[in-house]
């Protein structure tokens, strides 16, 4: 049975992208010029080429959108889609149905275009299913290759499935990459453990990297591979990573600002290492002089993440001398910027019981062939996949990452669920997840010790009740139960005889609206 992901729907794709920082394709909802493209061999190539002038611009460059049908058919890419200097926007039609499926078409010599897109100008794609599996069964290496400085790539509601090296390769510097509501799967050949990367920066500087509400599964090597450049700003928020990054998770390298929040990492860094290994979920180096010269400082925010590596996978005899990667790896200078107590206490280590996850046998095969001398790495079996319903074409993601778990379902910074929020979560015990409301809670310092300041803002005068819950859902303290007028209010609470060290959820009910926040006591 195919388990469907509940993707966010929008009535107009342009509005999302206009609001994104750094988005330069000046499309407005009123001025969109749609070019409708039917499935077939080279139909998208023909539509783009036939609409491109000698300068490389489109007939109406900044307003043109190539729109693909949501049908059970294939858009074969017959030659490389490459936009040079000018933006390109390709989207699915705004209806229900499967994502338009883009695959590579081999010629009479067995050669294919190698990538789906090679961007040398801004690129926007929405609602597409992209694969590097061609019609002869060969799998190419990189789905999207960015090959110009200072371009913006915007991806929303796409599925990147099957690539032997990476989802994205960045050949140039200064790029901005925004990835939302998307899935990346089966990236890398399990028999080639050094490859298989969500993003490969090839040592180029990145201006902005945002990954939010995405799911990554079956990624052989790393989720982000740093080759020596720097990152100015990065936000990794509300993502689900499963059986991903066998050797390590995110190798950020030199970075100025990082928000790594509200994610689920399940079997990330799943290949056991010896005790001297530097492999970890998150690797960060100290800020470089060139970033300091730009007036930037290093700020690291890592909080409210669930990281679980299943120890039952590592019980075979040949692994007796190995250890499971369950650590962070920062330059010594970084620890001076991060409150280590707050950092470690904001990690949860609970097993998230996914509804229908990928088979663990694929990563067991990789572990066996990489660590047991009796097996050859190059003989490692490929990913174990369910049979697709229609040949090579997948109507939708064949796994479900819905889950029921008390900590992860209420462990986010707003008291809601961790992980990709396109999937659903429900708590076994504890308080239910709630969405943001106009009423807000701000807790500082956080972590707190003897005293804590709580700032609350009330949309309208109401009876305010604030309850404190521990992480198994038991109410342990009610600091507020009185009427407050509209506006901002400050509270100072003495915790010394109320709460012990630990992680707590604050739940504030003001009238009929509920808000939540997290508080760490040390």
C-alpha cells in the first residue's frame, strides 16, 4: 500500500516565493505567463528552447512559468535543461494528482543528459518528481547542478528520488538555496559509501541555506558535505532524516549563523565508528577571518532535536569493537559560544515509532559490507524498495513517517511536533500539540536556574492559566491563574523550591487560545 505524504497546498505558488528572502524571479500573481507542457519525450526541452531568445532570455523572462500536468505519464528530459544568466521556473499545475515525473532519456548510444537541471541563473521548481533513473535503467549522479555565482535556487513540494552522488551540487559561490516541503530519497550507491550526499558544496561558499519541513531517507554518505568553503546563514528546521548520512550527518564546516531546530534524526551516522572517529550528526568549525572581515560573528542555535540510533542494529559479532555515532563535533572555539548544558539537554534520544519506515536491511547490508572483511564493499546490495505500482513510476512516497511518540510529538520550540510537519504526529501521553496563537510566551534565561523571567503577551483581556508539564505529560506547577488585561506582561518566578533540573513545557490558556513554550531548568 502506498502511504501518502500530506503536502502543503497553495493556491498560488508565486506568493510563497516572492516572500522568500533573496528570491529574484520577479513573478507576480497578476502577470504570470504560463506555458503548458504535455508529457512526452523532450516536450519540456522543446517548450523551453522554443521560448528562449538568442541572448538566453525567455520571450517574457521574469513572468514565464512552465506548467506541467499531474498525470500518470513521464516527462522525458532528452537534453540538458540549462538556463544561463536568466531565471527559469517550472511547476506542477495547481490541481490534485501525482507530481509530474521527470526522468532522463537515453539516446541511441545510451548517453543521457546527466542532470535534470543545470542552473546558471535563478531556478524555481515546485511540485515535481525528479529522478536520475533513465529509460535504460542507468542512474546518473546529480539531480540539480548550480554552476554560476550568486544565484537563487528555490524548491518547494518536490521529490528527488534516485541519484548516485547528490541531490544538489554547488559548483560556484554565493548561492542561496531554499528547500521546503520536499523529499529526498535513495541518494547514493550503497556500494560506494563515500558518495550519496543531500547537498555537496564542493568547497564553495554558500550565502544562504534553508531546509524546512523536508524528509530525507536512504542517503548513503552525508546530508551536507563541506568541501572547505563557508556558510553565512543556515536554517535546518522541522525536518525528518531517516537512515541517512551513513558516515555523518551535517558537515557545516565554517559557518557564521546556524539554526538547527525541531528535527528528527533517526539512524543518522548509522555506520559504527571506532572511538577515534570524528564523525557525528553535526560538525562545525570556528568562524573564519573572511567572515569576520564582513562584519559577521558566529551564532549557533541548536535546540529541540530528537536523535536516535537503534542499537539493536549493531549486535553482530564483527562490530564488537565499534561504537555508535551519537555525538556532536565542534571546534574547541565553538564550545565557547554554545551553552553545552542547554545544548545537550535540548536533545531528546527517543525512538520515534514511524508508521511505515524504510526497511533497516539496507543499512545493515552497508554496515556488513563496510566493516566485515568477509564481504566486499562493491558487492553491497542497492536500496531495498517496495515494488512501484506502475513500472519505474512512483505515484507517491512509498513510506509513511507519521508517528506516535510522547516526546517528539510535543518537543518542538512551540510545543508541537518535531520533524517534517507535512507528516502527522500524535502523543501517546502528555499534552497535545498545539499551533501558534496570537498570544505569546517568551522565557529567559533559558536554561534557567533559581529564577526565570516569563514574558507573556495577551491579545485581549482574559483569564490566564499557565501550567508547567514535565516531559511525560504530568502537570507539576501552576504559576499563573488570574485575569490579565490586553498587552505585554512580565513575570519573575522563583524556581528553587518548585522545579528540579530538566525540560518542561509551559502551556498558557488565555480565554479560548492556547500557547506553549519550552523551558530548561539546570
